[in-house]
């Protein structure tokens, strides 16, 4: 029986030819690493090739919206100019600078971007402010740019909750949520093309 929670019955989408980025925060590394691995596993399973998956990091979750925005803008410049630019160049230079970056293989703009972060509630209001800012920031980037941004931000009350949602606590019976994000990226990447 399909569980009530979750995205319903599994859908299969062919990710062949899609270009997907994963931007992840480095805070709470153990949980992050598992979530990123889960997302990547699903992308590969759906047919996205290794060379079409870009993984970039930012220090903390608060930096996710700017990381996603710059990476996508850079990939658009890259696509329109037919120039290859490294991911680190994209985050360290202005969009104008990117136009004169060195040439490698031409690549198309990203079809979807997965933003992954883990916020663990502490004893101050820090958690609430960051969670709110990041949620709104990521939504803004996706609606302003039109590229699907998958919301891979765990906002958990304890470290244990984060470990469970990364599939790292077998006894909890919880799966790795990163896998759902990988599948969502493929689905949205495919549907976005169809919706054009
Ligand atoms: C500062 C901070 C704290 C306290 N907690 C987290 C967290 O649980 N998860 C996370 O991704 N980032 C955290 N950060 C870092 C902020 O997101 C941000 O990187 C810094 O405030 C610098 O802008």
C-alpha cells in the first residue's frame, strides 16, 4: 500500500541528457554527505550521467540561495557563450567576468538544482532566521530564474532527527531523503522541458 506521507506512487522519469547541480552546505557533514550520496544515487539511477552532475559546496545553509543563483546564472552564460567554466570560477567571479573565462567543452544550462543543507535547532533564534531566509531565498531563485530548485533543507530539532532522515539510523525505518530529492530533480528537469 502506498504510504500517506511522501510523494505518492513512484514515478519513473528518464534523466538522460539532463544536467543537474547539487549545491550543499558543509555544516553537519556526516548527515550532508549521506544526503548528497542519496541524491546522486537517484540521479545516476535515472540516467543522468556523472559528467552531467556538478557538486558545489557553500559554508552553511544560509549561503545556499546565492550558491544556487550564481551556479545557475553561470551555467546560462556558459551555455549561451559556448564556453566551459569551472564551478569554482562561477562562484568567485561576476557574471560579466564569466563571459571571458577560458574555453573547455560547451555545456548547457542546468535543468534542475538540488540545494542541500541541515539546520539543527540550537538554543537561540538562529535556526528560525536561517530556515526562513533560506526557504524564501530558494523559492525566489527558482521562480525568478525558472529553473527547478529542489528543497533539500532539513530543519531538525536534534542531530538524531537529521541522522534518521539521512537514512543513517536503521532502527528508525526512515529512508534517505536525499534519494527523494534526486528523483524530484529528474522529474522537474524533464517536466520543465515539457512545460515550455
Ligand atoms: C552559524 C550556523 C549555525 C549556528 N548552525 C548552522 C547549521 O545548523 N546548519 C548550517 O547549514 N549552517 C549553520 N550555520 C552557518 C550559517 O548557515 C552561515 O554559513 C553563517 O552564518 C555565515 O553566513
